[in-house]
């Protein structure tokens, strides 16, 4: 018998997720002998999930099914049930629509046992479905194995608000009363993680991927973290942040408490700001008022710890009583950040957000290295039968571009779905455009060589001083732009091309081959013309 056998209880929670819960439980069972039990807590499902869990329990006695008789409305109560019932020395959490990769539990357990820590944590990967594209979560924390004697020695631990990519000693959670908020409490992870950090445990970090977080944006019922269309979601995020901050502050750790606020500015505020132009005026006004009130408790040191983009967004919100400059804020909040014109300054030359908000100063732009400057590059993609063209316009930024001497822009079209498809690259030399106080570039794009699907556009600005900046292309809108076109293709016969702006304003393009798609577009145009006559 292996000394690490039967050491871990994996707590799987689910509600009306019959399509995925079996995969989740099987991924926990597949971890091998280290898993003593899989506690599957069903939160009063009505879609057949309990029967699926019973079938799994009949196959493997390690599966323990818990049926809640009343739906809790959130994730906290079912996880608390699991903590109360766990019989193994360690526990780990798993959501019904996610999976554990092979070897995840053992990697965490070996680290916890080797270092004698009550907590071990590893890398979580967000997997976009159905594309399969993977984005690591807080990868800077998990670049190499590490032993953290106390959380205060690495405040960045507060950035990782997830509970699922960690292994906890069961008696540690029980002794310190570390539990999730009960009932409907979105972002319960924030509070649980703060309580864990406030207890001051030593933590072992491992570089292995230990959790696969499935992101299903087209799901019929969005997860709590994706269902952001209602302002109540934003209220819940602020409340969870407030509680996390106060928990860490009461524990006497100002650095960790400040890190919780930094996380809000760098992640939450930027993410919701990117989506703000998509909301109606009622949402925008309420969001702005709520956010101003919440940020009013932040001090200068809280803002100073944040990224430049998060800090400037917060300063603009605090400086204006009503929503303003939403498209410009959206692009500044994007990753990578872009600062669109106009570029105002005070009489002494200090860059500012705008002439009427001089208190929001952007002096950092005068000293920030070129690879980190929020340069703005406008883009127009013009699909055409005789050759498609991409036109680019680089804006000057307080003289920083002139000093760097921009030479060219390398353009890369990358398939969003990944797989075997290769990227397509082009180079566009820049020329000075005195009329716009900027630079322009243009290149042909052979769209006929592209596979069907969605393609993102990444730009790399190359300067003669040896510096470079990677960014996205800002999609210009207006008459004749972002227009769907059917163009001839040797590969597809006919190619339907749709340039569009992503939620953050970046240029992307969808391609669909075939005569049927082009015919449907032509039919819609003819019907619109008929209605006008």
C-alpha cells in the first residue's frame, strides 16, 4: 500500500448539471488511490443528476452521494456540507462542470506532506469551450515550486481567489472555522480564501496544472462568474471584496488586505469596465454610482498598488459624477491596454485624461518603457474580390512614438479555435502622416488561404530604437466598415468574410466558406433593398 493512499476527500458540488457531473466525478476517481472518497453534494437537482450520481456510487464505493432537500442558491452551503462529512485528512473542491487533470491530487498531496503545510496550491487553467483554448490563471504564482512560510510574505497570494486549485488539511479548516458563506452568495471563493489566508498557514506551491476550469459562454445557464448582465452581480462582487478586505485587515495584515483591493482594481473593475458600453443607460448609471461609492473608501496607497490601467479607470470614475468616456475606458481596461485619443495636457505639459478632468494625471506615460505603453493602433480590414487590404493608423502618444522612431507593424492572424491551423503573418512598413500626427501602414491580406472560423488580430509595433510593443488592433466603426463581404476563393469557391469588433474593441474576423452562406447574405441585402423601394 502506498503511504499516500486514501488521504484525500474530493468534494464535488452540482445543481442541474447532468450533462457534466459524471465527467467531474470520474476525473476525481481517476486520481487513483490517493482519493479516499468523492463526496458528491447535489443541491436539489431536478434534471436527473441524483440518479447519475447514484449510478456512479454503485460502480465505485468511494462515491458518497449527499442530496440536499432544499436548493441553497449558491456554492457555499454544498461545499460546507462536504467539509462537515469529509473523513480523509485532506480535502479538495471540484465543481460539477470542471475536471481534475491526471495526477493533480497526488501533486498537491506530495507537496503538502513533504513540507508539512496545511495548504498546497497549483496552477488552474481556464479552458474555453468549444474552442479548447487554454489560459492559465495567475501563472506568475506557479512558475516554480515554492514554500511560503506565511501568506504575508507573498501578498500576491491574495490575487488567487479560487478555492478549487488547492488542497487543504481537513483539521486546519475545522480548527480555524474556515467555511464558505452559506446560501446565495456569489463570489464565495473570495471570502473563503481570505479566511484561509487570515489564518496564516504555510503554503506549498507547485507548478503542475491541478484544475481545469471549463468556460462555457454559450451555456443555457451561465455560471455565476459569467452571468454579469445584471448589476446585482457587480454588487455581489463588491460585497465579497469588502468582506475579504475586512477579514484580512482584522487579522492584522494590511499588505494582504491591500492586495485584495488591488485584485478588485486589476481584475474586477477592468473586466466590468470593458463590458460597460454593452449595457443600457440604467445599468451604466447605477454601476457608476455604486462603484464611486465603493472606491471612495480606497486610499492613495490602495490605488498605487494597482496596475496603471486599473488605477486610471478608478480615478476617472471617482472624478466624474456621471458615466463618461465609456469606449475610451473600455480600451484602457482591455488586455493589452490602449489609450485612444484625444491626448490632453496641462499648461506645463503634464499628460491628463482630458481637458475637463485635469486631476486625473497620466504623467507615467512620459517615463513608461515603450513595451508597456498603451499605444493605440486603429485598424480597417477591407475584404475585396481583387485582394483584401488591412489599413493601420498608429497614434502619437505625447511624443513617445516620435522618440522611439516607429518602423513597421508585424501583423498576425491567429485562429481562436487553435488546433492544427497555423497563423498567418504580414509586415506593414510605417510612414509618417503629418495630417494626423501619427503613422500609417497598409498590407495585403490573403483571406483565401485562411481556414473557416474566427481569427484574432495581434500587432507588434517595431521601432528603430530597438523597442517593440505587442497589442491588438482597434477596430474602427462607421459607414462601409466592419461590413460582411462574399469574396472569391480558390480554396473554398466563395468565402464569407465578417470583420467585427470584440467586446474590448479589438478587430477580429469570422470566415465561413460556401455558396450557401454567401447566397443567404445576398438574399438579405436584396430584401432590404426591396423594402426601401
